C-alpha cells in the first residue's frame, strides 16, 4: 500500500480543490445545482482517485485511477472555460486556475507513465 499523501500531485490537487470551492462561492446562486456542483465534484475527484488508486495492489490498477484523475482534470478545465465565457470568474483567476490544472495534468501524466508495466 502506498502513502498517497506523499505524492506532490495529490497535495497540489487537494489545494486546487479547496481553491475551486472558494472560486465557485462567487458564482450565481442559480448555478448551485449546475456548474458549481459539477466543478466541485470534478475538483474533489482528482485527489480522491489518486488516494483510492494508491490502495490498490497492482501498478496497473493504480494507473487506471490516475487516468480517471486526469480525466477529471480535463473535465474541470472545460468547466472553468465555460465559467470564464459566462463571466462567472475573473480573467486573472481563470488564468491561474488553468495554469494550475495544466501543472496537475502534467504531474498526473508523469505518475501514470512511471506506473506503466513493461
């Protein structure tokens, strides 16, 4: 069993999930069950799947959960783009969020690559 809390990508994605919650607080209340809910779920899914995958016994299984985390990061990036186009998020916050998500995505790709079976 791996200690998922030692992975930089897990720590970064937990920090990002907290930021996503803070940023979506400013969204219109009519988005509570729409974009806000979707973004929060996707943000939480990234570190949660890393943690769940770390409990698996094989590298192949862990790799699959890292792929799910990567998919959630792409989903969240799409949702941030939509929020930006709807002007729910400031341009500066949007740019910082996209940069952070891109960095998390690169880390997830690196972790996934390191887990590939020969």
